[in-house]
C-alpha cells in the first residue's frame, strides 16, 4: 500500500512539471463529467487576457474550449460554443456572443479570444480573421488563484462539470497572455511563425495535470507537414 501511494505521488509530481508539447495534441476521447486537463500558473492578476489555441472536433452540441475560474467568479474567463455558428466569451461572469462564425466540423480551427478590463472590449480571431469587438464588462481585473480547465466548463470552482458540455476532440498550441496581443502578434500565431509564447500558459513549457482518459499524441498536422517537406527534399 505504501509503495502504491508513493507511485501515485511520483506520477502526480511528474505531471505538474513543465512539459514541452510542441508537435503534440491533447486528445479528449469521450463525453464525460470527470475527465479534464488542469493548467497550472502562479499568476493571480490579469488586467487583460488573450488565449489562443487550435482545436478539432465533430461535435454539433455545446462545449467548452477554455474555462478559467476564481473563487469569486466561476466564469472569470471562459470561451464556450453554445450553438453551431456562435462562440461566447465570458469575463467576470458576464458574457457576449460572437455570431455568424464559420466553424465546420472535422476541420482544424485557430481561435484567439481577447478581453481588456479597462474598456471591457472583447474580440475573437477565427482562422486568421478578426470579428467585431463587443463589450462585456470593465473596471476590475481578474484576480485570485485561477482554476484553469480544458475539456470541461466549471459550475463550481475547480469542478461542477456536466457531460453535456464536455469537449470531445483535439486541442493543441494553447497559449495565454496577461495582456491583449497586437493584431500582428495574433496573425503570427495564426501562421505559426515567430510569435511571442504565452507568459501565463505556454504550449512549449506547460504545467498541467490530466485526470481521466485524455491522451497526449503526435500532432497530425505536424506529421503531414514533415511528410511534405521530406517528399520535396527527396524530389530535389
């Protein structure tokens, strides 16, 4: 029993160490209210926020892509897909919907979500194109120890998951900054070239813990690009 406990402690400690996930994807394999990825950061104050990620899913129903809660605000920064052509951004428990978006299933999509506490404006970038800017809430920054979850939407601080809102698919190249990225930096992220890695969460040095059947696998896009380069070199 003591050996089993020691093994669990060692595994948990390893999962909490920063990992380089370059060329990898997180695979969320099933509808569940118990499987999730928790991201770790020491930062506790966010006057603004930018989160960028790539995802692939075949879901038609609602699902959460990124959920950051604090003890005072369950939806301190959340983006969520409530219907087929809509993405919703929450900040400080308030929200706005971005409409008429093209997000076909079984296709990789690049998403960046931004919010500023000084003027309350939020914006999405979807596959290289910006949406309009919409007001959510202004005046106070996000503050407090964050509970940041991938694959679920938090109805309580660190929990309260519903299977009907769980994400099924793949997520990769997630970064978060505690400021709003410039348009140029967002375009660089979308093109995967020379962008500044996140200073809150960085896919190349990510502290995370996996609970349940979520797998880390090779990024299929990376494999495809490598095959194209190898074929070109062979032809030369």
